[in-house]
C-alpha cells in the first residue's frame, strides 16, 4: 500500500468508495459489511487494486461483485482498476461485521453463529444450531429447507410467531 501524503488520502478515498458497494445477493449489506472486501490499495502508477474473497469458492455472485466494485471505482474517477480474487485465507462468516449482523436482523434474516474452529468432531446424528428468530427473538425455531435462494442461506420458521425467515449459514 502507498504510504504518506496525497497517495494515502487517495487510497482511503478509494477504499471508502469500494466499501459502499452492496452485495448482489444481500443488498442490505455492503461488501465491507460481509467481510468480502479484503483490501484496497493505490499503486504508484495510480492503479486501484481491490481484493475480494468469495464467501464460497465458485460463488456465482463473484463476477457481479467484481464488476460492481470496478464500476463504482471508475465512476469515482479512477481510470485504472484491478480486482483481485483472494482465496487464502478463505472467507469465514466470522468476518461479517457487527453492523452487518444488525442489518441482517433488521431485514428478517438470522445472522450466522460462530464458525467451527479446529478439528470438527464426527457426529452421527444431525445437530441443529439454536437459531433465534430475527423477528421475535424466540429460539423455538425449525429448519424447513437446508437451501434458500442462495447456497449460503437456509430457510427456517419460528414456531412462536409462525413467521418464516432466512438464516445465513456458518462457514
């Protein structure tokens, strides 16, 4: 990253532009809220390099994310833009910001819990997370479908308020 003076201010400005790009599948979140935007730097030649980490390898929304970040940066006056896909370290749902988690709840989507760490124990019976309802807060909920509109979400229903909701899975 460029350090000092006008170059540093330009890098901060470019980052602010990229941070405001909404996620194409969860438009109430920005790519920064989701933790997908990893870095933004401005090279000495003026090229803005934005680094994105997909939530899933092969995520179909990545092409849209790259195009949206590039378009926003170009619209902000950056003529040379490069978008990098960074796979290491892999994205984890722990990267969703506190603000992003609040926005999910405000829009009726349950945010993920903590992602598993270290070796995952072998469990022969299904385990279900206690997913609180984003509308009423009840933990008396049930999964109705392992997959929702996107592979990173599941469909759930609250037994208390009877409302359906989506749940972002832990990764």
